C-alpha cells in the first residue's frame, strides 16, 4: 500500500537501468494502483516498445494490466506468457497481483491448463 514510496523507488531503478522495460512494468502497476491510469498506460506502452530489444515476460505485462483493472488484457497476456513458457506461471494461483481474476472463467481455465486448480 505504500504506492508513492514504491513509485519513487521504481523511478530510481529506471534511471539507473536506463528505461529497462521490466522496471517500467513495475512502475506501471504501482502507478495504476495509486490511481493514475493514464501514466500506467504510458509506462506499459513504453515497456512494450522496449521489449523489442530486451526480453520481457508477458507475465509481467499481465501484472501491469491487472493493476490497471484491465481483465481481458490481463488474461490475454497470461495466455501469451503460457505460450512463452514463462516460469512465473508456476505462481499464478497464489500471486496476489491476480487476486481480482480468481472468479473469472478464463482465469480458472488457464489454471486448469497449467494443472494448478
């Protein structure tokens, strides 16, 4: 819940790491949770653009979209993470970033596909 503090730390990391798309996604999630959806959307777009040069797991993009309340985009990116064989999916059932999706049929279908339900 310390979104302002988290945002400040992620901004420092971005300066140190040179706009690493992974840090931009962390920033997007926290700014969305803080209530600034427009800034979050800009960070996601910038991260996706940066993913052309640096690997970014769709799992992390899904986490940013989840923070923005974009359920369908979250599910779509989680499916892409599955296609990427993202190791992060092992935590999907218990990851609090996806708590609001627990009752969504598409989410439970994905858990079934992963053998996690």
